């Protein structure tokens, strides 16, 4: 990582370590300096254009989706990414409200949210329901949000078409960390009032790469995201017209997000929707694999040596949700490999990004 990016990635960490020994006046100066860094350094650290991201998620089935969404907001803060839309493959009424309240918490309530229709895993989970329902004594929401039921959100496939059609050619990175339902249906769409292109042609024209969290390239065992909608996953991996980079189960499973960092690093806000979701998902303390976070990290920073890549080849989704990789020089699929020497640095980067405050005046 270049020195200027290292400086930007860790100023809050160093300030926290130093704060106990600073006088009030020095701490004030440090806060002013940190705010200046948060505002101005991203443009120095990242000369490239921010990555245009569509985040397709089954949020509400596991807490790593929430942490991955928090990472995307940190990348927005740093001008490294632009979150164009969030589309949801979990067909539950609380999924869209939770995404909405997280986006609002991070200061971006305008990000459009699309909801799957007749999708998978409709069961509720406290990790999205509890923060969405929680209210203050006066009846207002603890976490403000506009969408109070998933039926109020846009249709996910329609939103995907609108979002892609509005972007420059070859400029969008789609991050899919749930089921393939929405993207398979996007492939099937015909030309309409949104675009004269059918789904496959629109994808080929607008999408640079699809980054997926799915499969298992270590043992070949069935993997949850593939299992839930095997036909859609088979369609996406066989028909998707752009390169695909896949973060398999084994990559995220090798890096655990520590409960201690949830309790410490998110404590800058009395009420934090990510920390609350984490606590609601399972009895604390527990450490959770960083599955979806790995896909987000690679999507925005593919060249930062957080991961190695497999040779090119072809990923095939097998019955029962298993996956197979066949090397091929002209293949368009690759999967992430995590080397032992990369683990600590990669995990720390994900933790720091997921816990980054939404705005400077909430840092302290």
C-alpha cells in the first residue's frame, strides 16, 4: 500500500491510541487535523476515479453483509467508491428497511434500494428486524429510515437496469454477496423503455467485472449462497458476459471479525446499526467469518495485494450448491487466494473500513 494510503487508513487508530495522553488543547488540535485528513486526503491518496459499485446482497441471513455495507460507506468517505444502488435477494420485509437505515446513518439516504420479488429465505432474523423496529420513547425511530416494509422498495431487476443504463460504458463493478436470483433475472430481461439493450447486452456494455462471494474452492463442499438458488447461480456463471472474480467460502472463513472490535471500534456512536445487528444475530461475544467483506475489499482495491488470484478458468455450479473450477487460458473466471502472509493486513483493513465513522464530527 502506498504511504499516503497507509496514512489515511489509520489516522483514527493512532489518534485513539494517543488520546489518553493528550492534553485537552492538544486533543482539539488533533481532532482538527483528523477532520482535515478525512476531508482532503482521499483526493490525494486515490488519483483514480471512484469505483462505481452496485451491491447485491442477501442481507439478513448473516451479519457479514451489514459489515460489508459499512465498508462501502467508508470507501465512499474516502472517494474510492460510489455506491450506485443496493439490491436485495433475501425476500423478507425487514431487509430493505435495514439497508435504508444503514444508508441513512452514514449520511446517504438517497441511495436507491431494490427488492427481490418471490425470492428466497423469507424468514426474519433479529439482526435486521431489531434495528428496523427500535424506537425512542417519543415514538421516533432510533435509526431513521424511509422504507418501513420491503414492499415499499423498488423492484430489484428494474433498478439494476435503470442503474446500469445511466452509467458510462465499462464502468460498473457489481458485488454479489448473496444469491444469484437478481442477476439471473437481469440476464433474462428484454429491451424496454429503460434501455434498447437486452439484459446480457446491457451487462456487457456497462459492467467491468462481477465480484462474487460464493462457492468453495478448497474442499468443493456445498456453499450457502449457491445452495439457496442453484438454477440462478448456474445461469449467472454460465452466461455472464464479463469477467467474474469469486471469493470462496474458504477465504472469509480464514479471517474472523473479532467481537472485541465490535465493542470497541463502533463505540463512537451510542446507537450503531452495525454493532446492534451484530449483537442481535448471536449472543455475544462471538467472532464471525469475513466472507462478504472480502468481496467488497477486492472490488474496490483489486491491486493492493490483499489477495492472490487463481489462474483464469471456468467456474461451474454443480447440483446441490457445489462448485468446480477448471483452469483455462482463455477463461474469464478467477477466484481469490489468501496467503498466510496476507491474513493480518487484509483482516485489519476490513475491520478499519467497517468501523470507520460516517462523518468527522461523530469520531469522538
